[in-house]
C-alpha cells in the first residue's frame, strides 16, 4: 500500500477540513475516487498512486475504530491486509459497488447513472473501507445472485471504461394528417372561418385565405400529436362541375372524337346559367376555350370561365363503329406514308 499518511494528510487527500461529518466525507471520497481512478486517467502512474491514497484515507476516516487510533497517533499493522490493488484496479463502477455493498448484477439504471454523477448527502449506502481485491464485472453479476464468493478478477489497467448512459426516452414519430374542407364559391372568394378537429380531439380554428381555389392545400405546421403537420385540402366546386380558382371558373368539357375533329356546338354551365359554346374543328384534348366575364365577381373585378376540351372514346363499340374507327386508322396510316414519301 502507499506510504502511510500523517495525521492531517488524510483530510487533505480528500480535500476536507479535519472533523468533517460522514456525509461530506462520503461525497468528497466519491469525487476524489472518480478524479483519480486509473480507468479514467489512462493508466497514469501518478493517478494510480493518488487513487491508493484516496482509498486509504477513506478507509481510515470512515472506520470509527481506525480513525480513533489514527487520531491518537497509534500505529496500525496493515501488512496482513496487503495491497488491494496489487494486481490491478477494478472498473470504477465495480469499485463503488464493492465499496458500498451493491449487487452489480442487479443494479438499476438509476444506480448506474449515479455512478457517473457526484453524490449528495441523501445517499444512504452502507460505507466501509476496501480491504481486498475486486471481481470482474461479469463474475460479479453471475455470482452475486447465487451467493457465491468472489474468487478474484483480471487486471483492467489497460482499459478505458466509459459508463454507458441511460437510453433516452422513446420519441414518438411525427406523422402528418389531412382534412378535406368544402367551400362554396362565395366562401372561397371572401375567406371562411372554420374549425378543424385533430386526431387527439383538440380543435383548431382557421380562416381560409380570400380568393382560395379548388385543390389548394393549406398547411398547419406542427399541430398534430408528435409535432407533425396537418394539411387542409380545399374543394370549391358546384353541383354542375364548375371548379373555382380565385375569380376564374374552370370547366371540363367531354367531347367525342367526331365532335372534336369536326367541331360542334356545346351547352356549357356557368355560375349564371347555361350558355352555348362553339367548339372549333380539330380541337384536341387540353385545348382551352374562354367565356369572358363568366367568372366570380369581386367589386369591379370579374373573372372569366375557362373550358377545357377532353376527348372521350366510348368504352364499348358496336360493329359499325369499330369498322369506322378501323377505316379512320387506315386512312391516317396512308396519309403518313404519303407524307413520308
């Protein structure tokens, strides 16, 4: 063991004034033991010697009999005990477990955490000096439950032990949600105050922007349980199939291939009744036809209505129709060949 310290050095080693109480003694010992433990100091020889002194100081000051003998200047024969660190040093956790009588195999996560922290006055572990070697952590865990003795341990002076922190609490993954909000053209034009019920039952009050349109997607950031977003899908349509987009009105006109190719007159609904629209010959899908002044009105402003042509082919053809479409395809192929020659 390290050279026996004089009367005042034991207190100085632990950083205390002489006569400190048991709580301050224990707290100071833990702090100094963590500071000088070889596992935490890269096997520094100075740290090893200092750690032995810390252990010796606490062993004497925490034992009333040995402390009284030391204070009275009486010599103590410790040769029979030998050096508990002659073959190496235990891990810091095993060191505290052995010192305070803990069962290393059954330590709670809280106790493992406490090994990494300074200890306060509320710690009520049974204190006592270290008089013999310490087991490996693995052997400690296996034999502690069965009541067997500790038969020794392998030196760990070359290891660098960092206690594992407690796992963080589970994090609930954020998920987005979506609601469909139906508005009339008048509500979309002016903006509408609505209430949305979230998945957890809470209500969110939202005012839609003025001149909103069909298909708009509004985002409520971070309002769902877990911090996800809630999206509002706006639907602004009439029973006749008119879609509102600001002041504009959109309508999709389905035509047969013959009407689109030859042109026709089509009846189209508007916000103010039906109108007759002339479809030019040779109109393809996606062509837009404009009805001026047939959109929404906002004061002196008034929008237009756009009619989009969509060619629709019948699903079931009778024999005569199939023959005609076959003939049309043949004519188209012949025209392509003539154009390429």
